[in-house]
C-alpha cells in the first residue's frame, strides 16, 4: 500500500489532476461563497421588503379601524393577521412606548423602554427621528435555536384626516402617533437557503470529483500515456536501442514531441553507430597495435594497458609501471614519463627489461601527455615498440658482417665491389694483391677497366654491365704481364647504392695449357693435312716444272718463244706461285700459336678458309661439297684462327666418317658429300656440317666431346679434336652439339652469339 501511495505521489496524473481540481475547487468555493453571500443578502433584503410590505399592508388594513378608534376591530385584525405562521410578533406601540395592540394579548398595556432595540431606531437621537429609512428600521433577531427573524418598525404618522377627526385627541403638530412592530420568522427562508447551500456544496463536490476524474482520464490518455511512451522510448534510447519508434497518433504537441524524440533517437543511433565504429576502431588500434601501450597517472601507476602488454607482463591495474616492466621497486633514473610530466612534451628513449618468462627484451619507448579540459597534464601514454628481434638481428648482422669480412678477405679468388655506373672499385679482398700485384689501398678507388687493354676498355665496360659471366678475359697485372681470367658478375645493393660484385678466377696457366693442347691438336691436324698439302703444292709445282722445261727446250734449240705464249706461261707460273705461297702462309698461320684476342669475325669466311686446305683432298677422294651459306649473316665475336681450327677438325671428321663408311660396308647413300650450311636462328649464328657417313650412335653423342675419346681405329685419331673444338666454342660463349641427319649421317651444329649481342 505504501509503495502504491509513493508511486501515486510520484505519478504525474494524480498530481496534475488534484492540483487542477483543487484550483477548480477553490474557484468554485469562491464562487459559492460570493453566491451564498449574495443570495443571503438578497434573502435578507427580500425578507425586509416582505416585512415592510406586510407592515404597510397591516397598517393600511388597520387604518380605517384606527380612524374610527374601533379597538375591538383592531384587536381582531391583529389577532387574525398574527395567526400566520411566519408572523412571530405583531403589535402597535404608542408614541409613549405602550403596547396598545398585540398578537400576544399578555403584553398589551406594557411599556417598552426607550433603550429597547425597537425604540432605539428613532430614539437614538434627541429629539427622536420622525422619518427613518427601511434599512434602519429593520433589525435581525436570532432565537435560542439559532433561527433568524426580521423585525421592521413602520411608523404610524399623524395624517391630516386623523387630526381633524373629533375622536382623536392628537394635535396636528404631532408627526408620529406610534409604530407598528412586525417580526417575521425567516425559518422557511433559512430552510430553502440551507437546501440551496447544501445543493451548492453537493454540486461543487460532484463537479470537483467529476472534474478530477475527467482530468485524470484526459491527462492519462492525452498526457500520461504519451509521456509513458516517451519515457519508454527515451529509456530504450538510453539503453542503446535506437530501432524502436514512439507511436503517438496525434498531430498536436505530444505527437510532435514523439516525432522529435524519434528523430532524435535515429540521429543518436546514427551518431552512436558512428561513435561505436570510431570507438571500436580505436579500441582495435589500441588493443591490436603490435606494440606495448600503457596509460600512467602522475604516480606512475598503470590506469590502462593493451592486451600485448598484459600478455607479456601480466600486470595488475594500479601497479607501478617500473614494477610491471622491470620488477623494480623504484622509478627508473632516466624515465621518459617523468620528463613528459615535467615539460608536457613527448619524449623518446630506449629501454631494456626482463619479460615474465625471464627473457631479456629491448624497446623503443615514446611518451606523450594526456591533458584534461584545463590543459593540465593528468596522465601520460607510453608506447613501447619491441626491438628485441632487431637487436638480435643487429647482433647477428654484426657477427655475420664480421664473418662476411673474414670470408671476403680470405676468398682465394680476387673479389671486387664496383660502382654499377662508373665501374670504380669500392672495395676488394686481400687476394687482389696476390694476383694483380696492387695492395688493397692502391686498388680501392681505381677503375676496374684499368686492368684491361686501353683499346678494349669500352667493349669490356659494355660486357661487364650486361653479362653475368665472362670467359677468358685478357687483363694485365701491375707489371704489365697478361692475365687470363673468368669473371663472374652479380648486381647487388651495397651501402644504399647499386653495385656489381665481381669475382675473377685466374686461368692463365689453364689457358696456356689449352693453347699448348690446341697447338698440339694443330700439329696433329697438320700431320693429317700433309697429304692434302702435298697435293695442293704438287699442282703449282707441276705447272712451274712444265713451263721451265718448255723454256729450257726452246732456249736449247734456240727457238724463239712467241710473246703471247711467253706472257701466258709467265702469268700461269705467277698464279701458281701465288697459290703455293698462300697455301704455305695459311699452313704457317694455322700452325702458329694463337693470340687469345676476340674480334668481329665473318663465319662464312672462316668456313671457306678451312675448306680451302681440304678442297683438293676432297676432290681426289670423290667427296662433293654442298654449300648453303647465308650471304647476309652478321659477324660473330671470336678469334679467327681458333675458330678455323674448329671447322678444320669437323671437316677432317666428316671426311674420315665418309671414307670409313664407304670402306667398311655397302654405302646407303647415293654419293659422298659434305653439306656446309650457315644461317641465323634465335639471334645467333648457326653453322651446320653434315656428312653422308655412318652417323653417330645415340649412346655416344654425349661422349664424343670428352678428351681422348675417339671412334676411329687405333693409331688413326688422338681423341682431342672434338674436345678442343668444344672448349674453343665455349670460350666464345657458343654451343656445339651432335645429331643424326634424316639420311643417317652425322650433323654437327655450332651456335655463336652475334657481334651485336652478348659475347
């Protein structure tokens, strides 16, 4: 009951209804008060008027009896009139105060003193008043029971007719002969007036209750229910539910207020959603950022921290930062948080501490101030980035760098670090001094191209920038002695710049050995070429012998020689001498030890040069030559003498294969033939030597280029020809391979890079 009463006291409806009803009640009470007062005054006025009228009526009714001095008639009239219930007192009093006639016969003859209320109306003044207004002649009386009565005194004037009558003894100078005193009861009027007052209060109470009830209903329907919906809606909004709507079917203020609250809820929902997104984003940033974040108050206590910090140190809220971080009992000597509190600015430092698992960690610490609305620094945010792994990597890098320098300095081959553009030597190892004769200090700052011949530096600079491996590069040491090296080139970054890591391998002794081996191969080839050379030289010698015999016979016989015959024979001798000279020079050049200098060479010219030595041999043996040389073939980078040796070896092998095939078994081909072809394929120069011999078995194709491997009979081959040819072609960055033709013969393909490409 008490809770319900408290709820009712707090409720708007009963309070508004009661207040409104009480205000209405006060108004109605005021209205009733003035209405009752008005009706009461009117009632008294009406009673006075009625009493005065009654007195006047009685006075007029008794006028005739008074004129005749018919006392009995007057008594009868008074008694008859006094029998009316409303008339309480009816009497005629003389001027001297004697009651002459009365309803109450017992009081007839008695004297009313001047101090009596009914006498004071006129006798309150001396001389007594003769004319008094009705209001002054009226008096209100109240019985012992509380009933009111109205008494009115009507003066009886000495009229002229009275003074002239013989029966009267009143002189004409007397104005008032006496008074008619009438007292009328107001009991019925009071009853009616009481009923009126009761009905007034009943109506007021009924109106009060009805008004309060109607107000309660109207306020409940028009105010409380909408307000409750508004309260429920605002509570939903306060709890974060922005989807619901407040439904109030009204276009008045409540409906407008509900619509305003709905719009407010929607806007708050949108703002809250945006705020939640921002909050979630910053919470995710705060919690998910890959570093340690703490917020500390001015006592260095932790007020908040992210999960990375919690996972690493397992702190408690309110714990001191130095205890959580490092297990210390006091603040760090060089504390960036303290500096932030002192000057209100961010600070940076590097810290070290022990994790809860006992491992040592290193951090880069950044602090920033957190200010209140007054701009005072109340807290500091400390962000720690774990650099333990970079520290470990830095240590490993230092160790690796030391190992690198140890390895770099102890590599047996010279290693250079060159600027990618200028090819200046930025660094080198100790092996450079042993191979090139320059100390490390003398080498650093020099151009790597200074190790090459001056005329070839431009070409070698291009190759160094565009190649990864260079074979048999010819350099020179400090004393000018030639060095043959293989060069490996690797682009890389070094101290923030593009460099070339160049490693050279000294192959001077290997090249000299190869030259000796090649020279030995040449000598062997020259031995095999002796018969062919003899045939080549025999023809010019025969022509010269014939011409000399002719001249000797003519001279002995003293016969003249015609000039045209003499000129023709002289020209023929000169031609064959030149041919023999060319053959001898070619043999001498071929047999000379080559100089390993690459240059632009015509592949077709080299093949023709090699063929020229064997042309007569092939003709004598009945071996035809088929030519398919590409006339527009670009030059290649090679050394002509060594390249010619390759094709001489291939021609010898082709010749021997054909001869062996025709001697050992029935030939399967229509003729003995060697096909020479050149072409350009895939930006390379291609040379193909095909024969009509027995071909190369599949299981021997990978072995024929091995040193000392031969398929010829014992004593007929050294096994070095193809091996030397393979090495020469590889030195020129080319390739050589063997296959079988469609006719069953052997085919050797040589591919060399063009002079415009990578050499």
